[in-house]
């Protein structure tokens, strides 16, 4: 297999378009893609026909408008290309209209009150900036057309539309600044994203015997095995053959789809792994990350594995996240966050850097919210993932420059030295100007920022919508000021200083996991939003709505509906988890333990009946311990049932979500404890489902 031959072989990409479209059509389509000009009808007809021929040659029978509803997953409804002629014969057809617009009955997607169920109309519209691709599975080949999804009244019902809007917003403001700085060559500013994806792989046969994994994606019970991650022997460890075979297939499948899978390695927890692609434009990176998650899960089942994307599938070992590497770049290749070798002289860089810092500080709760879901609540702030407090890591060189700026003595950039290894046969290495910091939620890493809070199972659209918009908001202020100033050069200096002085409280280079930081952050007035419910309160505030509206990213009703969807999703998730626990405790754990207790009792009776002198002390001790824990478990089970019932009677969604967090979650934890105790005491033969040892180590 030659990588360059398979890479992009399932994508209707630029090369294919150039080859298959008439010159004029190609030019027109490029204008749509690059300049955002509307696509003319006759052009769409020609493109649709070429796309259909290409897809059919590669085995496609169906096409689908592929969209990203607010479930965070992807939606698709398949139509065949088939059309019937009057003489009864079938031909394959695909019109320009079918390419550019679809109308799925969309009443069953979450919409937060934006569309009553009786008004089921939803529209999908081709996003020509993301190329069409072919999905192949045992059922056949389908042409997938990336689309935006909106309601009859034009409100966005998906994650892609606001993402595209946010890219427009940041492009607009960043271009204003570049022009004011004298840039005459760049036509556009795009945001780039490279998301690193963490995941777990477990054996399918174990997965299938665990209702919690099936229904909720995480384990709700499970005593810790004798070994966890304490030996640090999995991180970057050599990859087991079964997993390596899986990863090879993942690479190939992703490459076919044009996803530039680049890095793969074992992660910290047993059975945990990571993949990272090469970064690309944000909306394509988002599409690709959705495809990556889907492919990971699909390919896993072919290997009798299951891929868990949940943020915290197992207690006691690390959970999974997604590192959203983000930067700004011009269409002629200038990375606006590249400091160069002497950042103190790089006014453009300092202006963009200071704007990002200011945006992160000003809108920290929105950024926090963009990474929030019920699963991620188990990670953030739990000494394995970034804390729930948003701060920015800059590293030594930039922090030094920031200090110089504040003290009006900007004159130098600290330079990196060489790394001396002390072995004469190994040459000295050029050292980076700063060491890494793994505990920061928002770290500057050379020429980009790495937003590390993002939830492993979520679409990266949400975090990037927020990032793009909040940075656009600060850039707008900066551009306005520059426009008003008579001397742009001087104005840059004072704007950078003002931004830094007003927002330096968000800069923190120390250990984000420490208790001191929590206290220090509080002193600095930085928000510490521990849970999704806390963060959600900041979404539909007047300030936030105004900001999103100002940049044309969300309307008020879109913000309000999205907030409602997130509250609902949170409440439903915890509800499913609680019901699953109740079912597992009632139908599996308690009956199994009773069986084991009975067998112990039978053993005691049998031994006593034959008048044997053998001691039954151990059986009796065990029996007692088991009954105590069993009784406790039963009490906690009843308490959980009551808590769930109480929450079901709450009508207000905000109150309901809060009650799930404050009443149901603690009741779930309380039930887990005695049940895990029972697991430790019960003979393996009687325990109803696979243990952590099976799940984490028998892959
Ligand atoms: P690490 O694990 O050290 O953070 P990786 O190499 O695993 O690094 O991931 C870094 C990610 O950052 C990759 O996806 C890479 O393509 C991406 N990246 C690099 N430069 C940029 C950039 N300018 N904009 C966005 N992402 C970038
Ligand atoms: Mg990283």
C-alpha cells in the first residue's frame, strides 16, 4: 500500500474537481469556496453530475447530506441516485438542487424550543468549503455531502453553521487589523485546528456484559484492580499487536477520507490511546474529528474491540480529553501566533497574543462552558486534566516579555540555549525557549495555543465557536482603536500594554493541579466553575448574548435554545446513569451476592450437618461482612430511587439539572461504594459482570 495513493482517494477534493470539472465551472466553484460567493444554479448542476459520476465509479449507490445536529454526533439520511424512466428502467441521477439543498424531517433532533415538533421542516445546505467524501462500510458506499442544518426560519440547528459564522467574524476583525498594520498581500485570515483525540479500547465480549458501558459509555461500578497506572508503564509504551493492527487500519481508513492521521501512541491509563492529525482549517478539522470518532468506533468492532470516547470511563485512572490546538493564519501562510526569534520586536504577534489573552480572561466562563458536559465534570479539576479554572500558560520567554511591557522596558527576548546531553557521540540539541506545562488549560505551545479542557466525546465545534468569537470580539475593539488613532505604530504599543495590564491575572505558569493555585486564582478573582451546571449559568446572560449577536454568530433565540439543550442533555445523561445503576444493583449485583451468601450458608450447614470438626469461622465472617455491605447497598439503592423520583417531579429544567448534580450524583456515589466493597468480597464465579481488571488489562 502506498500512502500517497490512498490518501484522499475517497474525497472529491481539489485535484478531483480540477480533473473532472469544466474549467469555467471549476473557477466558479473555487470562488464560492475561497471568497464565499454564492453558488450559481447552473454551476451546481455541473458539479453535481461530476460528483455523481465520480462516486458511482467508486461504487456509490446512495448519497446523503451529512450534518452535525446539536447531539454532537452526525446526522445522515440516505437516498439512492436511482430514478425510474417511463419505460421502467432505472437510471442514476443527482441534480444540482439535490447537491445544494436537502429537507430532512428534523423534528426529532434537539432544538431547545426553536422548532415545534409540528413544524418539522429543517433544511440542509451544502458547505462547499468542506469537500464531499465517500463512506464505505459493509452495506455499501455512500456519497456524503457536508452540510449546514437550519430551521424553516433560518435559525441554526447544528454546530457547523455557527462555526462557519465564527470563522467569518474572526476573519473580518483580524483582516481589519492586518490592513491597518500595512498588510496588502493577505486576502483572508483563517483559524487552524489540530485536535488530539484520546480514547480507550476494550474487548467487545467484556463490554457486552456491562450494562453501564452499553447505556452510558462509562462504568458506574467497579472496584479498583491491584494494578492501575502507577507504574507509568503504558504512556508511550510499545503498542500491543492487536492494538497496532487496529491503529494501522484506522490510519488507512482516515487517510482515504483525507484525514491526515499523523501521530499515534499509548496514553497514561491502561487501555488508553491517542491519535492526532495534522492541523487544518477549523471547519474541516471539525468534520475530520467527527469522522475520526466515527471511524475509531466502527473499526474497533471489526477487531472485536469497543472504542470508548467517554471522558471518564473508569474511576481511579485517567480519563480522556481532546487537546484543541488552535492558531490564526493568513491565506498566504503567515501564522499570526508565530513569535519569530525576537518576539519583543514583533508588534503584530504581540498584538494578536495580547488579544487572545484578553479574550480568554474576559470570557473565561464561556470558554469553560464550551468544554463542559456531564462526563467532563469527572475530569476537570481532578488532578489528571486541567483544573476547572481557566488560565493561560505562556512560558518563560513570553512571560518575560509581558513583564517588560508592563514595566515599559521592552528591549529583549530571552534566547534558548543548547541542550547538552553529555555524550560526545550525540550532538547538542537546540533547546525550546520554554519547557512544557501539562497542567494548564490554555497553553501557548510555540506558535499556537492548546486548549486542553475539551471533552473527548464532544464535537470540537463548540470550543472553536467560542474561541473564534471571543477573540474576534477583542480584535474588533483593537481594530476600532487603531482606526481612530493618528499614529498606528504608537497605538499598537499602548493597546498591547493596556490589554496586558488589564488581563494579566489570567496568566499562570505554575502547577495548575495544586491547592495553592485554587486559592491564588480566587484571590485574583478568576472564576472556578466546577461543573457543567455552574458553567451553563453564564451562557444566556445579556452580555454573552450581546457579544454573540454583535458578531453574527448566534441570535438570542439560538443562545437560549442551546443553553436549554445543554441543561436537558446534562439532566438526561445523569438520569440514564442513575437508572442504569438502579437496574444493575437490583437485577445483577444484589441477586448475585445473595446467591453467594446462600452458598456460604449452605457450606456452613453442610459442614455442621456431618458433625465435622472443621471450622466454619471463615464462612461466618465472610457472611457477616457480605450481609453488612449488602444491607448498606440496599439502603443506598432505595435512597437513589427516592432521589430520582424527587427530581422527576421538578418541572423547571435549570432546577432539575441542579438537582441531578446536587442530589442524584451524590446518591449514585453512595451506592457505588458498598457495591464495590461487595465486588471485592464476592467470589469471581458469582460476580455478575467483568471487572476493571478484565476491562483494562485483558485487551
Ligand atoms: P503534543 O502531544 O506535544 O501536544 P502533538 O504533535 O500530539 O503534540 O499535537 C500537536 C497538534 O497541534 C497536531 O495536531 C498539530 O498538527 C497541531 N498544530 C501544529 N501547529 C498548529 C497550528 N499552527 N494551528 C493549529 N494546530 C497546530
Ligand atoms: Mg498536546
